[in-house]
C-alpha cells in the first residue's frame, strides 16, 4: 500500500476523533492520555500528531495545521525531553 500523504494522515486522525465522539475544540482540548489510548486504531504517530493538533487548535491555527504551514510542528520538534 502506498504511503499516506501528510494531509491523509491528518484526516485519518480527525476521522478517528470524530468516530469516538470528539467533535468540538473543547472536547479536543480535554482529551487526556487515558482517553487517547482507548481510541480504536490509534498509533504512536497519531498521538504525536494529536498533540500538535491540540496546540494548533488552542492557538486558533487549524487551517495552518491542515495546510502543513503550522509553526507548532517546529516548536514541537525543537523541544527536548528528559
């Protein structure tokens, strides 16, 4: 199977969220790890993308997120974790 494009991966994540009943920005912001882990078919890559989506949503940058022009992704990659 051909590799999904970045937009296809984002749309797949959004569909998983919609299917589990997460349909508002408030619900998206309220997702905790326990909620995320029970989403059917969720992957580690989906979880990473979900964190970026939450940050973009909080900054009112959903359109930038979907177009791939989000500055949040660069901020996320620049962070180091101990």
